[in-house]
C-alpha cells in the first residue's frame, strides 16, 4: 500500500561549493506544487535552480529548471517512486558554487539530497477513499445522518428534492459493509445511483 509523508523534512548537502537544499513534503496536486515552488523562488531569489518532482497520481511531474535534461527532476521522481510514495513533492534549491559537476555529478547530488530528506521523513499509510451517493426518503434522512456519523464518514453534501440525496466519503475498505448496513436498515428504500466510486 502506498504511503505519503506526515510532515515536511529538509536536507542540505554541499558538493564542490554548490549548495543543495532539499525538502520532501505531502502535496496533493500539481497546482499546489507549483504554488509552493513559486514561494521557494521568493525565499531564495539568488538560487541558480529550483528543481522539483511531484508524485501524485496522474498529476506527477519532473522539472529540471534549466539543469541539463534528465539530471534533476527525473532522478528525484525515481527516488520517490522507489519508496512507494504518493502525494509527495520533492524540491531541491541549488546555489551554484562555480564548479560544474557534470551530468553524473548532478544526478548524484539531486538524488542524494532527496534520499537524505526521506531518511528522516515520517511516513503514513495512504488510505484510499470511496465517495458514495445515496437517495433516501425524507423519513430516513435522520437515520442515515446518524449512521454516517457512527461510521466516522465525512458528509460531503445533502440535496433535498423529491428524495434526499446524501454524498459521503469514507475509507474504501469500509464502503461495502456500510452500503450493506444501510440497505438492511432501509429495507429496500435506499438508492445508490452511482455505486462505489474510487478516489483518494
């Protein structure tokens, strides 16, 4: 099962006078990652490069930021993949020390910087979530709300029409048992228009 990080962790290495400041942290998507990288530029206006890698499902990215192609972003992404992580951003801020490291040296530097940060990073199991939608008569709304709360599920939204539509999210591992329980309690009066949809 994939893991994500509980909190950001930093690392720093100096190679031939170049300073590499690394960070690994939880990050849900590319938009958030880009905003974080933009903020890093404000913190490090004198940096030569800010390379980054994001492992977040279909929104993964590997950015070399002016370093020779394939020497920074991709190796950083490989380190995250190797650790079976998901929803994680790795960034490395480089201050150039005047000595060129060559392609192999760059790959090693960026890989080591991320790997060092990951050594101390607290990891947590990533729980796959399921989003459910159910239709119930008004008479059952109270019962369903109580069951959602009892299951520790998150109520995402409620719409009142000819029936009450409730949308909720809970861990995927609990979803089928929850549906079964509601069906039993509702005695055939509960509808599930779009049965179990995955998501995280």
